[in-house]
C-alpha cells in the first residue's frame, strides 16, 4: 500500500455549488414521473434519521449527509442540541448554500455546502482557514460533496466535519480521475482509499493537504 502524493489537489472540481439546482430536477421531475416505486419507499425513507449518533462521551461520533454547521452564520449544532429532539433550531429558516434557497435545518443537513464553499473562498483569497474542530461538536462524518483524499494523507476535516465522499460512482464510470472509495475506521483513526483500478493506499489521520501545498494557516 502507499503511493505518491498527488501533485495538484483537484478538490476545487468537486466543490462546485452550481450543480445544486439539480436537486429540483430530482424532486420535481425525475422521481415522480419515471419511478413509481418512490411512493412505496418514501415512507421508509422518512423514518431514516437525518443524523445518526453513535457512541457517547469521548467515543461519540455522528453520520450525516451534508453538514451540521453554517459558515454564513453562528447557527451550528452541538452534541447537546442534537440530543434535544425538540430543539427549535430544526425549524429555523435561513439561506442554504448548496440548496440555493431558503429552508430549515432539515434541508440544510441534506443539501448544505457552506463549509466547503467557505473553505474554497478562503483558499483563493489567501485567508486564514477555518478550524479543523468545532467546540462541543463530536466528529461528524459527511458525504454529499465529493472531496477525494490526497495520497498518504487523511480526508479533509473542517469544523469537526470529515468529508468521506471520494466519488466512488464516478470512478466506476471513469468520469473523473482521482476518485474512488474511501473506507475509514473511526476507532483506529485510519483508513484506506481504493481507485477504479483496485489500487489501495493507506490514509493517515486528517492532515490538511492544502496547508502543505499552499503554506496557508490551518488551526
């Protein structure tokens, strides 16, 4: 296992918020018209939790689809707020980057891209990058936005959010080079990445590769 470090991080290709309007295509056109099974499975999907909480205290972590923080405001989740199922934060309406519209946190958890868009903008403007950790929020594993890891380094982590979607479906269809499947062991704090050819390499714990490449601060 192991391999050379990718010369140029290509994460910008995978953090394009302009693709977000496609959500309207999925929910407003394709599913209702072309797939009558939606009506059958929707009641089951509605019972799937928006955030999965695993473990407790120091061993706790979360699994969510998109993000549990808003880079545009101070609205962010903590472990305590997540544990309160009646929290009014769920119903708070706000503009959601990646959703391209107003919505509640139920929409944000599924469609938000504020963290990665803010991160990208800070990199381009040579500004201080956001913290890897967010106070009072346990590590939260997310997907939604494809961010392939760099060889011999870990997935990108922003404000306790670890981006694990490395574009496996694109690797299979050969849509983009550098994509593949990331598997991560929370307990051991390590993982592996496999590309479309079956080549497997080890991933180290959460190193901000953009810091190594650009020399910018990461706290």
